[in-house]
């Protein structure tokens, strides 16, 4: 049974990256996916927007939906202050060991907790089981039609506070129209759109920042 693309990405990181150096892991994935096999990592261009938003949020507790290979988990976790943590939800059991290994190579395992499951099942557990009070930053990069229902669920579970920052990938491509409709028509959110390009491609995309006003 030949290897999966995600396994090949891990092989490339394991062989080429400098252990304990998050930047070298990110560069290795971007090089591999830019030159050999496209993959749905947020990538180096949109990654700058992610970096800036994480720095603005300076989160103590951050959530990501859609770990995939752990690329954005590394981007986020490398910017976290001491004692801050990232919870990352992933439901595909094939990707979890790969993401864990890539995050370990980046030296960020202590800061990142990968939670296996569907976001809609995990979100209601965050307060009690994962000792979350409220979330300072949320990165949405999972199934696009789940962005809106999961945002509503975060609100209903009391996980957002005044100033919580949400950042959503792929607003243009593949697109998340229901999310955009919901968030921009909801006066409790201050929205900003960041036009950019799809990872590793000359295709337009955008990211949406939404600050919860409580
Ligand atoms: C119904 C389950 C919803 N809840 C969920 N809970 C936990 N993990 C979930 C998840 N949904 C999806 N996931 C995981 O997130 C990841 C999925 C992300 C979906 N992303 C995309 O489809 C995507 C797709 C593209 C894309 C762009 C151009 C193109 F031609 C083809 C694809 C680009 C991106 O940046 C993308 O993010 C996987 O690891 C999946 O297992
Ligand atoms: Mg994406």
C-alpha cells in the first residue's frame, strides 16, 4: 500500500527540517507543497495574515478547527507566549499521527493539544473536559459549510468573550458563503476581509477576521 500525500509531507519534514526549529518545518512544507504536491495548508502567503492576527490576539487559549498536517498549528503555536496553549480539533484518524509528528519535529508538542473528533461534538466539551473558560483566538480551516454552525455553537457554549478574534480561511476559494452571510449580518461581530491568494497557487482567495463584541 503506497504512502499517502500526508505521509510524504511528513517524510520530507523528517528528512529536511531542523529539529526544534518551527520556521524550518514551515519552510520545508511550503517548499514540498509548492514544488511537488499541492496540499491544503494555509501556506506562506496567507500564513502572514494568520501570524499578524495571532500577534494581535496574543491569545492565552487558542482553538483551531482542521489540524490536517499541523502546518497552521505550528504557525500559531510558535507565536504563543509561555503558558499559552492551542487546542486543535481533527476528525480524520489518518492525519492525527502525522500532525503530531510534524508538530513534535517543530518542538511545539507542549503548546499544542490535538483533540480527535468532530468539531460539533468537541466544542460543547471544551469548558468542562478541556478546562477552557473562553477562547481568545479561533482559526477556522475545516469543512467550509461547518464554519457558520460551529461559530454559532461557540457562542451558544459561552466560549466567546468581548474581543475574541475569529479568523477564517478560504472565504473566496473554496468559499464559505453561509459563514460570510451570518457573520457580516450579525452586529455582534466586527468583520474585516483580507484579499489574498490560495496557498501555492495564483488563484484569488481571502481570509475573514471577525471580532466578537459580546
Ligand atoms: C462534519 C465535520 C466538521 N467538523 C470537523 N471536525 C474536525 N475536523 C474536521 C472537520 N471537518 C473537516 N475536518 C478536518 O479539517 C481538514 C479539512 C479541511 C477542509 N479544507 C478544505 O477543503 C480546503 C480546500 C482547499 C482547496 C482549494 C482549491 C482546490 F482546488 C481544492 C481545495 C484549500 C484550503 O485552504 C482548504 O482549507 C481535514 O484535516 C479534515 O479531516
Ligand atoms: Mg484552508
